C-alpha cells in the first residue's frame, strides 16, 4: 500500500490531510472529492491515476455505504447492453452522458473490477454482478484501486461549504478548517435512502455557488393507492402481468413484467419503472389510473372461453371456489368481491353478463394511484444540478472554474438494470480525469475561456 494511502478502517479524523504535507507536493495539482459513494470513489481514482494528489472526504464511517445495499446486496453494477441501448435506458438528459459513457463504458467498469480482484458475471437482461454475488466485493475492489493510486481518504468528515475566489474554486470548509485545492468534485449523491449519507448537501453547494438545481422527486419508487383491498394482498407478487397507467385518456406508461402488492399500494420492477415515467405527471394531476392486466397473453374472448371451460368442468362448484385455476389463491377472495357476483352461487348460475364482467376485471383490474413512496424508499432521485450548468465533455461547472459534479447529484437518471451505477462510474471517471488535467495552467485557460464566452 502506498505510504500516503489511508486504510478504510483507519482513515479519518483530525490531522491535516497528508496530501498537503510534503513540501515537494506543493506544486502538484490538488483535487478534493466530496462523497465516497460510487461516483466519488471513481472520481478520486481517476484523478489520482491522472497524476494529481487526491483527498476523498466522506462523512460516513465508511465509503460506499449505498453500494452495499444495491441489487439487494448483490450490486447490479452495470448492464452489458450496447452503449446505444444504454442511452435508451436513461430517462433524463441522456445526451448529456455521451462523453461520460465514451470516457468509461460498461466494459471498462467490468475490466476495472476484474483487475482489482472482483471477477464479474452477466445475468438475464444483461445485468452484471460481482461473480461472488456480494456487493461488498465491489466496494473492496474500489478501495483496493484507491489505495494503489495513493488517494488519501478522510472518513467522518462532512464538508460544509465550497470555497471560491474570483470565479474559481479555492477549496472546501470543514467545521473551522479550510482545505485548499485546485479542483473540487461534488459527488454527494441525491436524496434517496438518506441513511446511507445522501442528504442532498450537493444541491445546497450547487445553489450557493450559483448553479440551478431542478426540482427533486423520489423516483424508482412504489405507488400509494386509494383502494383498501390492496392491504389484503400485501406481499403478494404477480408475475407475467402488464400494467397500463393513464391520466384521464392520456396514456402515460404501459409495460409487461412483475409487480408486488404492499400495505399502501403497489411496488415491484414494473411499478418502479412506471414511477420514473409517471412521477411528475402524478404530482401535477394528483392522481392517475392504473390497470393491471392479469392475463395479458389472452384476449377477452380467449379468456371468456377459458373461464367457460373451467365452469363447465365443475358446474356445481360455488363461484367463490372457482377461480383457483386462474389466479393465485390469495387473490381469489378480492376478485370475487370486486366482481360483484354472489360468492355462494354455483357456477352454472353465473350469467353471461356476470362472466363478462369478471373477464373485464381480470383484463383491467383498476387502481387509483394517489402518490409515491418517499425518498426514504426511493432507489434514485429525479432532478438535481441542472446539466445546462455543467460541461458534458468534462463535468466541469460552467459557472465556477475547477468545480466538477459527478453521479446522482446531477439531473440525470435511468431505469433499473445497472444503468444508474454506470452513470455514477462514468461521470465519476470523466470528472476525475478532467480535474486531474485542471492544473494551474489548464485552470487559467478555462477561466479565460469562460470570460470569453
Ligand atoms: C436500495 C437501492 C438499490 C439500488 N440498486 C442499484 C443497482 O443494483 N444498480 C444500479 O445501477 N443502481 C442501483 N441503485 C442506485 C445507485 O445506488 C445510485 O444511483 C448510486 O449509488 C449513486 O452514486 P453516487 O456516488 O452519486 O451517490 P451516493 O452513493 O449516494 O454517494 C454519495 C456519498 O456522499 C457522501 N456525502 C454526502 N454529503 C456529504 C458531505 N457534505 N460531506 C462528505 N460526504 C458527503 C454520502 O455519505 C455518500 O457516501 C440503488 C439504490 C438504492 C437506494
């Protein structure tokens, strides 16, 4: 381990950062990275690999706290799909990410992990995981790379303010201590899962230094629903269904997949995706209509024929006991109730009109979406530092020379499947590389360029 590197467990506390001490390092480019999450760790590594002295400041007791819980503890760190497909999975400001994805791709990340002792594997849908299926191995590989590159890490260290001077970054303020730097990278994450340290500090830093921040909303999050019956189904997961979400007549989202009933509404993969498409609309409209097609592979006619066949096989069966072949057992009670058909009736007495009502219910089970879950349960934050204020080729601020942004703090987000972490890795590397090139000469150049524009 290089002398200046600080072990993750030992890192931290009050002494002046090693990256300022040796006199011979005085003329080196000094980069401070705020936030030891996915984006910050990659930024620190790239800046150090680019020849800068790097200090990584993390307020938690350890780095990568959120990485540990990604992919249900397995860390779906990227997706193996071609990069143009990846662009299609980015929901906000995809074009802003072209240079970042080109600077550091999904394959680059897979190679990076492998080279740092974490072999990887690819699963259904191109989702890539560490072969060990342990998110902690991804963090360990990142820490190994940081130590090898000689990054200084200070834990338990919360940055309070970005220091600027004449339109350029000058350093950061921690309690009463000022730490000077040539470049500062803000990689403080968003607002989701605040217990992991993402409490939105970066948005404040951005505003205080003259940047716009777009409205932040929880995204990739569950829906709250008005109907009480969802509670009876809490924990029930439905596979191979499709959903349709509308605001009045306007179709907002439809997709085939898997979902889950919760105490307050609905969740699961297809609902999380829907939330990113519908969150803003929901905020404006106050409520949206959601229909679940429980039998998307069958037309209404085919489903009716199927039910008729089931009913004809056992004509004396009571209606309340007759839906077992069609639906999960836990769901039949609710469907019988919602159909309005007498549960005690034998199926040979169910009228054609009643049967068609049942068919329509199975093809379009109605729910009213009244809200989403909060930031405490949202996978990501929609919104953030406006991409108009950031140069996509470098991740440098267009307002303050030497100030960079990376990761979820930016107004970019994507669907589930490994894409959000890839955004963090790619923007982190690009910001780190660019900051490493932001030595005094480059910085003078970029200030001059800004004055010209
Ligand atoms: C439950 C869950 C599961 C997920 N699963 C996946 C998945 O499998 N695949 C995927 O692609 N994405 C997944 N995501 C999304 C992904 O984790 C995030 O997009 C990604 O971690 C964002 O990285 P980041 O570095 O920008 O921010 P963060 O990971 O939030 O890191 C920010 C860091 O900055 C630190 N910090 C904040 N303010 C300060 C300050 N003032 N001073 C010092 N330090 C500070 C924080 O403590 C934190 O460590 C998941 C998210 C959640 C919540």
